[in-house]
C-alpha cells in the first residue's frame, strides 16, 4: 500500500493561511501521476451518467442525481477502507434545506470506489487533512453529483446557499460541465466576507476547503443552448475527525 499522497508545500501553506486552495487541472494531473491516465479518467467520469435521482430535495426539485459512499482512515495505517453503506446526515444548522434527516442515496459503484483515480484523490485529501489537523482517524464521505438544467428550469448545485458542511476538510473536484452557464463557486469567511469567486472548469479542476474556517456555495446553472441537455458533474469528498 502506498504512503499518503501530499499536495505541494506551497498549496498546503496557502490552505493553512487562507483556508482554501484551488488546484488547476494540469497541477492535479501532476499530483495524481500515473493513476490519471486518459483511460482511467474517462472510465471514472463515465460513471456520472449512471447516477440516480436525489429524492430528498425539500424544495421538490428533481434536478439533482447522486451516489454516496463512506471510507475510514486509521492514523498511521496507509489507505482508506470503504465502510458499510449508510445514510448521509447533516444537521439543519449546516443544511437548512435538507438537513436533520437520514438521507439514503444509491451507493457508489464498486469499480468506482475501488478505482486508482479515487484512491489517489483520497490519499491527497487525507494528506491535506493531516497537515491541517494532525494525523488522526478520519471518516470520509464521497458524493457524486450531477446537477441538471433545462430552459426555464435552472439547476441548483447548492440550494441551501453559502454554507459549511459540518466537517473538517472538503474537496470539490469538477468532472465535466456540459452546455451550461453559471455554476460559479463562492468562498466566504465565516462572517460572510467574500474571499474568492471562480468557476471550476476542466477535468479535476479542484477546490480544497478548510470547512472549519470558510463557507462555500455555487451559483445556479442554466443551459447555454436551451435545445440541448445541460448538466454539471462534480465529485465532493469530505473528511471529519473521528
């Protein structure tokens, strides 16, 4: 088993100083190394076309598809072990729209959960979490999201608004933007002051966030060409100390 993969010192320093860091696709490809082959990335991305509708949207929306998995990391032990499938839960203070209830989503496919691409991303995030908070046991959740939009029917990547997830570290990695306008990421201080705005664009264009220090959100999306399908595919990974 490999050692924990770490981001460059400059990235970790920025994350420590300002609470967030953006990793561009080219930089991420370098971090993932040989695991990020074109075939591996294409297979990984293709699984987003097999997500299931999120039936827990309190706003009644049917614009979100997703799958979910959890992993456990033990301090000093390489790797992260996938756990038994369980519901996702957020307190209402962190998710005013959908929080306060157990939400059962379809499980991440076994081949995706076991993939080298995901394994490398899990190592990278664990290394960042260990740097910020010290080596410890971690509970990790994986969310595959597809947000869909149509003419007159916008999609909402974060319908709960600018928020914290109630964890320690969050990684948001773009998989694909298809025929869409909008979807701008906002990072804000806990007091609401805006810190950054950018649009993740390109395979594994990634934001790494210290969820204890910053809030984040994403603006609504709409189709650029209203006659064609429109969606935003994103991977979200979170680490919470055990």
